[in-house]
C-alpha cells in the first residue's frame, strides 16, 4: 500500500528495489535524491526518500543511527552569542580565561591529532600576535601547531591561517606573530582554532575548566561539552588544509586557553 494520497513511485522505489536496508549505503540514497527537484510534483518521491533513509538508519544503528549512521559524523552545536566577544579591547581571549582563572587552572597535553574549538571574531581585521599558556617550565617539547579555520554550516571547513609556537622555556606565556599565513577575520563570524603537537614530545597547555563555564551560565561557548571536534583519523601532527568531517568525532573537553591581538 502506498503512502496516503501518493501516486506510484517512478524513481525511488524502482531504483532501490533490489537492495536491502542493511547494505544500503548513504551514497546510494544520496544519488537517488540528487536529481529530484523540490517541487510539488516530486513530493511523493521526496517523502519516500526520507522514509527509506529513516528505515536505513534504524536498521544500521537503531535510533542512534539518526546521529551516527548518516553517511558521515553528525554534530549539533548551538550558535555562539557574538556579544560575548566585545570589540573594544587590544587583546582578546575567546576562552574567557581572565574570569576563569579564579581557583584552578587545568593543564592538558597536546596530542598528535588536532583538536578544534569555536570562537567568534570580535571585529574585522587580520590576526597578529597569538599567545598560549603552558602548564609549567617546558624543556625539549615540540612546538604547539595552531590553525585557524573558516566555518561552514557551523563546522570547521578550510584553513585560513597557521602558525607554530615554540613553547620551551621558563615563562608561562608563549607568543608568536610569525604566521605562515595570517588569517583575516570578519566581525561576528564563527571560526575554529585547531591545536596539535608538532611532534611526539607533547607540551602541556592550560585549559578552561568545563564546570567553570557552567557556573558562569556560559553553556554554548568554547569549553562546553559539545564545542570540541577531535581529528581522530587524521595524519599525526597535521593541521590539514581542509577538515574531513568523516575523520572527526565530537568530544567532551575543556578548551585550550589562548589570546590574540589584531595586526
């Protein structure tokens, strides 16, 4: 029996009739739907396509399939309130470090796979000096490799800037203005910053504590449990030119503390 008030399927069911749901790939579903125009005459076929894909997800991963079996990792991030990044200061701290360093500072080693966190540009301009804080005196540690990425549909997309920072010495703060490519930011737009160790001897960077964000009522800003993406399948020490979301997972983690100035 067809869908209510539906005509006989001329595309979706005939093209998929010899396939079972367990082995139906998302790319096949996508290929069937790509040529369907969004218009009234295709409404029945569009409904069928949604029904088939919903059934495929249910078979592939029960209801978890709605999040994890859609042909690529899916993420759900709330919008960042751009007003949390005022444009009136000479140095900006997207992880809100100065309010968070009240009682404890958490330190986390960099890893060989990149981690990415969101931030909003406070004003137009090109990034100048960028600064990170380390956990203690560092000796013989590999550089901290940093990349700035544009955002597409709320997710990290294309690298627009990258820089390496030497984090060896007795100071807590380490800075550099020697961008390989200096990123240009647009006020109010969302960007992503990536961190990775340039080698297997990890430096420890300070992070903002997740619970401190919640205490401040900041539940949709870097540091919250759903604001980090981890490049779990990428190349070691790589800050890729583009982010392949199929190589990433979402993780619960605090954001690294960093500040920057405009050039």
